[in-house]
């Protein structure tokens, strides 16, 4: 038990809930778990503890990596994978009531929900830690933590980097959280998106206010030329009113092997996944392609979060 664990009993709703020092503590704990898992498949710190995963939106990586993380720590998992149709929400149950009930069944709750603010609402209702696994177009703080972990593992530092974010920066919650997180380090952020899918203006103002250098462009090759890290996102089809509107932007940027070869030699290519067509598969074989490693790192980071909020480290 480490009395320096600052996250005991805490909710993780927005990445802004965490200070730079707290983020550092999560990344260090994750690194420690990554090292220890080389010697043993399990680190049984959470025996007898229960995680509930409640997902009202599709997920593969986030739900499975949280569940894998809990199992690797020796804990148990209960789960509603299609909460929209198979939980009592389909009968009209409120998030508040769901929180009051789940707190009796689990020691920690991970929720994904289509409404911005839904994670905060659950955290206010439930007396156990709530971790936001995505609230609509709002935030995805645990993805931001694993993204930081990836950048540090791949580049050796988080400081002084030029990070290009590309794609649907309006609806993509991962970029919202990651951009806020990067404000703790000296970062130059280049936002590359069609004007209609630009990062929200109030968020950009917040980032500048936090000391980030933020540049907006629609020109992919100009952005790529400067990048140390390229963070590609999918056009978020489910957030558009009509299919026609989505089709207008689908395929607007496609990162190819040729484009990566023309960029800086050590450029790191990331993607929260799932990928549709925004990174061509010929990039996968390049050493720069970090997105599958990124998905793997998610397990260590989520182990760190679970062990920390449950006070096991
Ligand atoms: C992301 C999400 O759900 O926001 N996926 C994930 O958690 N890795 C990105 C996306 O769906 O595009």
C-alpha cells in the first residue's frame, strides 16, 4: 500500500480531474505493472473486488481491456455489454437509479454512454468510483492516459513534441481528452481537420489558455512534415444526422505508407481504433505504426487506474 497514491476512492470523469502529478503517478504505476507482467501473468492485488462494466455504446478495446486488466489483478467482472437494449435503461431507468443500484453490486464502475455529462451524473449517484469510458462526444480520459503512455514509451518523453491530430476533431472524444492532457507538457499541437469537423472553439481557447501552442490547418501534408506524433481519428459516423453528411467527409484524409515515409523518420503513428479507411493497411508494417502497441498498453494503464482508485497500491 502506497500512501502516495492520490487516486484512492476517486472518480475519473474528465482528464481535467487529474493534476499533472496524478497523471505522472498513473503512468509510473502502469510502467511498473508492464514490467511485472513479464514475469507472471497475474498480479493479484484486487482479490475479492468487483468491477462492473456498463456500456450503452459499442466497444471492443475499452471494455475488454478494462475487463482483462481486472482479471490480471485477480478481481472479478460483471458486465452489461449492450446496456441500451439489455439493461433496465431500456425500461426507462435513470442514470441516477442505475448508480444507486450498481454501487451495491460492484466496487468500481466503468461506464460508456452516448450523452455528454452522463459519467458525471453516474459518479454523483454512485458511492463507489466511476470511470468514464466515453460520454458521447465529451471525453474519454482513460484513452488519453494510455495515449500519453504510448507517446512516452515510443518517443521516450512527453516534452517538446509536435503532435498532429487528424480527422474528426469535432466529435472525437479521444482527441478532446488527449489535447487537455498534453497541456501538462510543452507541446505544439497541430489540428488537421475539415473546417466543419474542427475541434470546438471553446476547447481550443482553453488549450491556448493552458499554454499549448495550437495551430489549425486543413492541409495534411503540411501538418505531417512537422509531426513527431500523428494521432489519426476516424470520422465518427454515428454522430452525423444523415448518411449523406457522413459520406461528405468519409475518406477526407487517408494516411498512406508513402506519406509516412515522407514525414520525419521517427514519426509515431497512433490511432485509438477502430480504423475505417483513414490509415491504409500498408502503414501497418512500418515500425512507425504504433496503434496496435497502443491498444496493448491500454491494459497496463487500466490496471494502474483500477488498482489506484481501489487503494490497492
Ligand atoms: C474510441 C472511442 O470510443 O471514442 N475508441 C476507443 O475507445 N478506442 C475512438 C472511436 O470510436 O473512434
